[in-house]
C-alpha cells in the first residue's frame, strides 16, 4: 500500500485513493454491499438483487486477481480537499 499524495492545492482525487489502496479496497466494498442488505434498504424490492449482482462482480474481480476493483470513471473523478475534516475527528 502506498501513500496517497495530494495536489499543490491540497485536493485528493478518489482515483488516487483507489490506486493507493489497491487490493485492500475489496474488503470495504464487500462491507458496503453487506450493509446495504442488512439495513432496512434490503427490504426495498430489487435492492437485494442489485447488491448481490454487485457483490458477485466484485468477487469475480478478486478471482481473476485484478490489481484494484473496477470503479466507473464518474466516481473516480470525485475529489475532496485535505481541509475537509475526517469523520473520526468528531469522536
């Protein structure tokens, strides 16, 4: 795992985070999929099928040993400032 570097203006892109985490990103992705099924959102018709399909696709990527999970380009372009407080800072 390598360190995620920010630009000169202190902006970190999600793509850099994905590259830095590499294969370690599979665990949190499975956790998010499991939480979507366990929370009341799993009662909504069709959510279970969609989440199961996403978890299956993540698992297939793990089996074929991708360096990191495939994430759509629109999500990779999301960025945040280093000045944005972390969630853990409040606890």
